[in-house]
């Protein structure tokens, strides 16, 4: 598959690496455009891809064109590409807050895919939610599945409204998890554990607990009850979390992120 990246920043690089690792495309079939000469040189030397200063040149022979620039740069990029994208090319945008309607209008095109990957895509363990316009052909959707599947798990949603919701949950979610992990480590250090040991204990606990939910198929509440003995240490700790309104704080965080996502796209 021939793939063009318009923008070679962190997420663009993560996608290039995952696509190469997953065998979705060969280095000789990937081109990337970027405004930074230093960035182009880096991508070319590290991955063996064609790195170009011109967006149209990068996209010309591609089967899939991935728009991986920052949202503020999208109007300029769309104006640059407008009229040059062929009917048989698949356009996939990962720019946050840029709706399908804006993409269609900016590119003068009816077939567009919009995706929201998250940070773990940097190591091929991401969660990507994506959608497409009604005029998008099945061939385009299949190409999107192959590309996004290289980043980790991918889920298609039939309504674009779920992209903003996913932005608040899986898009912003890693930051919430990082903060919780950081807080657990700091608390462990406070009670006397060496920081390196605290770090290992917390990471393995979070990872193991996540895998347990996935593999057991049980509801988190059921597993929580299994580890909570009446009058025990876990019950005391959970009581403090409930007293501190942990559930309400997380709900407020997700709702606030969702409202911000809608505001960014002008709703």
C-alpha cells in the first residue's frame, strides 16, 4: 500500500513506525511532507522513507493520504491539497476537532475518513475510534482499517458524534491514567517505599488489573468486591476514595473534555 503523510510530527512518526512494523507498507511506499527540513532529514534517515517539502508531491502517487498536521495548520493544508486528490485515493485525517464537514468543504471532496487515535499508538497499543462520510467506499474503509489497525485496536463508529466522546475518554484518557499512576507512586513513597520499587509495584498493578478485566470478562465492580475483605485494608482505602468523590471527579473530567472537544469544532 502506498501511503503519504501530510505532517511528520510525533503522531505521524508513530504511525509510520507502526505501519512499517506491521508490514502494512514498505519504506519505499511511504512518503511524508513536513515544513521542517531537519524533521524531513530525520524521518528519511531513520525510516528510509521519502521526505518531501511539498504536500502535493508527497500525496501524488499515494493510495492513502493521511492528514497528520496540527488542527491550526489544517486550513492551509486543505487549501494546498484542494483539487489535487484523485477519486481513487483515500483521505484519512487524525486532526482533532476538524469535522467531516470541514474536511469535505476544505478539500472539495465527499469521501473522507476521520480518526481519533491516542498516545499508546506510539508503541502500537493505541485505541483508535474512526468514522467516515456516507460517500466513503468500502475499499476506503478497508484501507483505513489496515492503517489504523497497525496502531493497536480500532473501532468504526457510524456517527461522528462518538468521535468527540472518544476524544474525552480514549483520547484524553491516557493523561488521566498517567496522573493516577503518578499519584499512587507518590503516595507509596510517602509511606516509605523506595521510589523505584513503588514505580514497579504501581505499573504492574495497573497493567495486571487491566489484563484481568479483559481476560476474565467480569465487571470491574465484581473484581473489586472480590479483593475487598470486610473491615480490611482495601475497604479502608476505598472508603477514602469514595469520601474524596473520585467517581464524581473522573466524571467531571470526562464531561469537561467532551464539552471542550465540541467547542473546538465550533458546536
